[in-house]
C-alpha cells in the first residue's frame, strides 16, 4: 500500500514539474530562513547560561536622579560589593567587582622582549571571580590566582601572543611602561555567549599600588565598577532587593539634597537581551530583534505553506476524476487522506533537503553579516534533531492537511457526472484570494518595516551632530607619556603642514560614556551640584568646528581660564534661567571638591548644542572646563584629537606616527577616526536592518512564487476562453490585462490592509528614539512606493504566464480544449 502511494506521489510530482518546483523551492526558502533564524535566536537566548550558578548570579545596577539628570547605570561605587557581602551574609554568598580603569585602550608590554600589544578586554577584578563565574583555568590555582597584588590572569590567546610556546607563569607584563604584573594563571577564553569577554584579569589588590592610594575605593559618590552578587540557593532576588532602599539610606550618606539613588538586581541571564543601561560592559543584544526575527521566520514559513495549499486546491480539478475513481473502487477517505498527506510529506522532505543545503551554503555569509558564530549542529544536538522533526511534522500538517481534507472529500457521483471538479466554487476561489491577500499583506508589512528602520538609521547617521567629524583623528593617551608631555606632543605635531589643530578631551564625542562633575549654578543654591561635564584642552572648539553662540573660547591669553572659567552649551541656558546665549555670559557656577570646598567659575562662552553623548539620547545641559598642567591632564584627558588638513590623510597619519614615537617610545601608536567610531554606535542596528532586508526580499519572493503558480494554473484553465477571444479580435494587451487585473486588485487590497498595522508598529518602535523621522509625508511616500513596487512585481510575475497564454495560436488552444 505504502509503495503504491509512493509511486503515485512521485508520478504526480514529476508530471507537474513547475508546481512541484514552486512548492519545494518555496518550502526550502521558508525552512532555511527558519533554521537560520532559529540558530540566531537560540544563540541569543543562551547568553550566560554556561555558568553553573547562572540562576543565582545578579548584577547590581544604580539609578541616580536629580533635577538636572537621570542616569541608570550598569555600574556602582567600589564599596557596594564588600558592604553587601558584609551586611547580608546569609543572603549574599559571594561578590565580584570589575573595573576597567575607565580606559578605551590598554597597552601591555612583555617585560623581557619589550614587545607591546593592545589588550582590549582588560579588567581589574576581585579574587572571587572564579568562585562566581564558570571560567576554566588552564594553568594556576583558581583559589589563589588573584590573591596577591600585581598578579594577572591572561587567556591562552594572549599567552601565545606575548610568550609564544613558553610557560607564561611567573613572567612579567609591564603596564604603561612602569608597573609590572606577574602572570599567575592562564584561562580559556569565555564562550561567545558571554555578555562580557576577557583578555586579561588583574587582581583588585593591585589598585592601591597602581594609583598610590586606596582612598578612592572607599568613595560612595563615584560609580565605576560592575558589581555582581551570587545569592545563596534559598534566597530570592526579590528578598534582597526589598532591603536595598535601607542599604542606600545607610551607606550613601553623602548624597546631595534632592538627589535620589536606588539599586536594583539584574539577572545574569537577562543582561544581554534586556539591559540597555549607561556604562554597559559591551554592546548588548535586544529581545526586540529576537521577537522580530522569530515572527519573520514564522511568516515566511506560513507564506510558503499557503503557496502549497493554494496550488493544491487550485489543481483539485485535475485530480477530481482520480479521487472519484479511487472512491468508486472502494478507497476510503482515510486512505485518500493518507495518500495526499504522504505527498505533502514528500514535498516537505524535498524542501528540507534543499533547505539544509541552503543553510550550510549561506551560514558563513550570515555569520560575517552578524559578526557572530552561529552553527547548526545536526548530529551533536538532540534538541536540534527533535526540533527539526517537530518542524517537519508541523510544516507537513500545516501545508498538507487542508488540501488532503479538501481533495479526499469530493463526492464521486458528482465528479463522474461532471458537476464537481470542473469548476471551483465561489467559496474556494474566495479562500484562495484571501490567502493571496494575507501573503502579500505580510510581505508588505515586512518591506515597509524594513524601509522605516533604514530611514531612521539614515536619519541618525546624517543628522547634524553639532561638530565636525571629518578628517578628525583620535588617539587614546590615558596615563601615557603623551599625556605627561601633551604640550610637547602638540607643538611638534603642529609643525606638520598636514595637521591643522590638536586638542585633548576626556571622552569620545558621540559615545555612550558620560561624566558628571559637581558644578552647580550659583543662582540655584538648593539644586544638586551635579552636571554633565567635558574636560578639554585648548583649541577644542576649533578642532571640532563647534559653533560659539556668545562670548569667547578658552585662550592662552587668559592663563586663569583653567582655574575659574567654563563654557556651557545652549541646553544649559534653561537651567540657569537665561533667555539668550548673551544672557548666560558672566553667570557664576560653583565646583564642589571632594573636601566639600566650593570654587567659583564664571561662564565665558556659550556654544551651540552638540551631541556630546550618544545620538540615541537627548542633548543635556553640559559644562566644558579647561584642563592645564601635567597631573590634571594625566588625570582627566583620555584622548588626543587631531584635525588633519583636507586631502592629506595618509601623510598626516605618518607625521603623527613620527611625532608619537619621538615623544612616547613605550606605547604603540594607536588611532581611529571620529567618523568610524560613530558608525560603531549604530553597527548592531545596521546589521539587523540588513538581515531584515534580506528576509523581506525572501518573503516577497516566496509570495511571488505562489502567485506565479496560480497565474500559470489560471492561464492553463482559460486556454479555450483565450483562444475564442483572440478569434473575435482581442489583442494581446487586453488578454494580459484580463488575466492580471484580479491579482493586481488582490495586491492593492493587501497593501491597504497592511498600512494601518505597520503604521502602529512603526510608531511604537520610534518612540525609543529622541531624534526620529517624521512619519507624515515620509510614511505616505513609503506606502505609495511599496504599493507600486509590489504591484509591479505582481504584474511581472503574472504577465509572464499571461503573455505565454495570449501568444498561443487560438486554433491550437480551441482544438486542445
């Protein structure tokens, strides 16, 4: 019986090659998309799951609010971790802190060979790191490896980089050309699915030696540490969180009046997808994209299944007599049902085989696009095998059950008398039309959504930032010889005709990092003395081309500027009660030192608003202060910025490299362009936009496959009608229009249905952006454009079959019928 079913199925599939190809190709694309997206989703959902105690590990986040700022940070002050462990011993089992010394770049040198390398993921951590996180040591004792001051653990990759095949234990690594760390351990690299990566870990006990003091580690107003707590097994995070307000009141005693601070716990396994705080360790993913691509995968699969259903029911007239004969000869409905479900399973199986080929073919390209290492291990994962089997069964049932029920339900008497199966009923035609509308509505929503995402990203990247990003080169100089000898470096660099300006600053403009200092307007004595602050060197405005609205910039003709002058941005005017930039000149601010001493500063200039922090955030009031002197520069200036002359990029870089080596013979010359750094901020959105574009195209392609099949079927069923019309004088364009108009109507209807849905979803998504595109005329033009495009694609798809039918000799068409 099964052998007979298989023969009949293969005969039917080979007899109708076009329909078989459309079904197999459509299902293959849908299944391949599902598998690729499933690999992405599973990878995203698995972040930090590899830690043995992941369900008990939480990160402490801090929210700080005043009248002038609101910051929710992934970091907390140094004393938070040891105080939590001390105050709640029955609940907090272990704590561990991470501190990156707030430096973008760290240069480490082999003390013996003096070879220097840039180490990206460098953290100072507590000795409990290996007690909290599941990181495997290749060499060293996890219980003691980070106990001693100036001890360091490096990854296997860094060990090979610095020491080749030698045993690195006991060897010295020089930090900033002054301090030596002793390698006490070598660890395996953390999996890709970790929300932080590690190249080098240094013991927390090293900080007093590095900074010459441990006083800063006892301060509660500076929050530079990522703090993790491991709770006891029987303790819930809600239980500890309920006690954190009391903890804050007790320990944050130096809060300013009007300043509120709260702490919250973030589950370790939630950080990657659900956390988008200030000062994240690394760029996280987004649960939004997990949901989005899961829906897209389902939609493509549904569209492919709809194609199968539509084509199977449309071809029912061709198989009506087969069904009638089988029933007359005694076939029961369940046998016919098995026959048609078997054909569905066969087509699905062929689609699966082609899909697996497409997945393995495209996986390297997808990994390159996403910057990930996705894999689909069929043999090594029982879950994957079970998932594939469930997917196969779901697709088989989804695409084959309705056609099987429909075909097996034909009345044999009606079929043999010709009253059933010769023409589809109005209900059947209505169902097919409804499915086509549904397909294209989904496709249109995906296409419009992708265009809106693209337009928003273009809007962000093309928005006027308020500063010049072209030909601007940035060099990390934190605690390097360049910072100590900044004036010498600047003087020598400006001797090059290819360098226009040189300045220094405390952060990269446009990056997520932000700094607050205790500056407060003198006319607001009750306001919390905290404002966003940017530390700069002379010529900052000139280097970045920032517009001065009133007053003057910092000048060497005024030597006291570093001691009593500041610049403010336009957004600060509201805070100090000034109506115009000129009104802001001369306003007095007070800077509150760590010893609670107040130093007066006067506003000497007001600058136009510029995106000091990420363009994803609104521009906040900003204080700009001048840093002069060797020690203040080393303490506050992290980057040297150079404006190159136009058309002299390569030569200017070479001149900078030469000057760098003259002034700093220890640290390797490292630089990047301001524009490139800004692009990194939107890298994840750009990647997701590219992936969404790809799947939108696949979606419309699969929908058009089904439309092509239906048009082919319609043309074949109306051969006689076309022949008669041509005999009576109908032209080819009129016949094409006759066969195409119904489908074009369906596409127009699908667009109209999709518009309100995607408009609502786009409005919700754009709410997260302070600077967003206007959905007025923009969305109207997108709607019209997509409607025209989908109509054009549909017309091309249908016209091919229509033209073929119209070009046939009418005599042959009539004789054939």
